[in-house]
C-alpha cells in the first residue's frame, strides 16, 4: 500500500468482520432506547432548571400568583388515561393480544385531547385578562405548560408514525420497541406534568 493510501485510509468506514471480531455496540440495549434515556435525562434537567427559576422568581415583590384553573384537574385526568392506555398497549404486545392497535391509537387520541384541553385553558385565562406579559407568574405558567405541551407534540409525531405502520398492516411484534418507547415517554410526561401541576397549585 502506498504512503498516500495509508494516510487516507479510513478503517472505521469498513463493514463486516475486522480482525476476526464482530463489531459490538457500547450498550446492550437498542440504540433507540439509549437515545430516549439520554433525551429524558436532558429533558428532566431542563424542567428542573425552570422549576428552580420559578421558585426563586416568586420571592420577588412583583410576583402575583395565578389562581389555579379548575380545568387543569380534567386535563390531568386525560393525560393519566393516555398513559394508562399506552401501558395497556405495551402489555397487549407482550401477551400477543389483538387489542394492541386500538389501545395504542386511543392512547394518542387522549394525548391530543389533553393538548386541546390545555389550549382551552390558555384561552380562558386570556379571556380573564391573564396574558403572558401581565406579570412574571403568568409568564412562567405559560412557559411551563407550553414546554410540556411541546414535548407531547414531539411524542405524538413518533406515535403517529408507529400508528400508520400498524394501520398499514405491520404486525404489532414488529413495533414492540416503538410501543415500549412511547409508553416510557408518556409515563415520563405524566410524572413531569404532575410535578408542574403541583408547583403551580401550591404557589
């Protein structure tokens, strides 16, 4: 091999068995699951930082607490049902039941209803004159609930892709990992929402 070829050689681009050894991943879990774990850790840090900022900011004299909209209890119930249905779809895949498609679809639909209910809550607050720029408490309310809704929309994008594959004739076993990841993600969103709801309700 010439000197030029040795310098420009890129062994990391080769495929197949190298040196009699098969390439192995760093983690034993699927790459998608590892990526989700890293994302959840990053999202947890973001929400934690906003939570700390919320507590610190509320100590200043210009803070006017937002009265808790009673509809948030209904919104929370929608998200609980959504998370429960995703858990049912995961269990149905493991048990080989035929209800995977219906429960998985229903889980996403209830998440969409949660987003719609949140929008109604925001509209009701604005109708009362509680706009984002009215005071810092309002700004944090819209920021926390909006950031959470944005994460749900991202999850719904993944859910819609998996649902389309199910409706197109793919076997539930082929989407076991996708359904499992959606379930884990929705449980995470439920926990985050309960924490956000608790902070908003007690300040």
